[in-house]
């Protein structure tokens, strides 16, 4: 684990790894089997049922936040890696760097644009032919200029 991360991030990562392991699953299964086996001893009482309900509710409640924390960190790391790839590739549109920060309307505009690019690519004879956002805009501007003349 990275010592530069804060204690909460280190703890969340450690718990996520441990809880997602086979031994953790086996332990959870063992707890359920032990609880079920004690049912006849406690005459399947309300208290007996309340113990498992309370325990699983508390664990579930805490795990939701822990898993979300780990998911947010992993999602951000993936976004940063993708940003680096987009920034490094010649011809790639740098407008896609940090695209996850756009609002829904801006994302819909981009989605429509890429849908159009997919249609353009589908009309090409060569499967290796590709288009970028900038190429498509330049081509559109040239065509629009010819129509005006």
C-alpha cells in the first residue's frame, strides 16, 4: 500500500481487499451456518433472528460506504489514465480529456457527434479508415463553404 495515501484511504483499500477474498466469504458463510445451527437451541426466537438481522444490516451499511470509496478512487484512477492516453495520442481530440466533468447536455452533444462519426466510418470502404472530431468539423466547414458559393 502507498504510504502517501491518508489513513482512511489505506484502511478502505485494505478492508476492500480483505472482504473481497475467499477466506472472508468462507468466514461469512461459516457465521451463517453457525447461526442457522443455533436456531433449535434458541427455539428460533425473535432474539435469535434479530441477532443475524442486526449484524448483517450493520455490516451492509458500513460496506456500502467502503465499497463506494474504493470505487470512486478506482474510477478516478481509470479516468486519469484515459486522459493521459488521449493527451498522448496524435490526432485524438483533447476535448475528451476530463470529459467526465461535463454536464449531461454537453455529454449528449458529444454522444450525438460520435454517433455521426460512427455513421461516417460505416460508409467508408476501408475498415482502417478513421475520423477525428477535428477532421469531421473541417470537412463539414469545407462542405458548408461550397454550398454557400
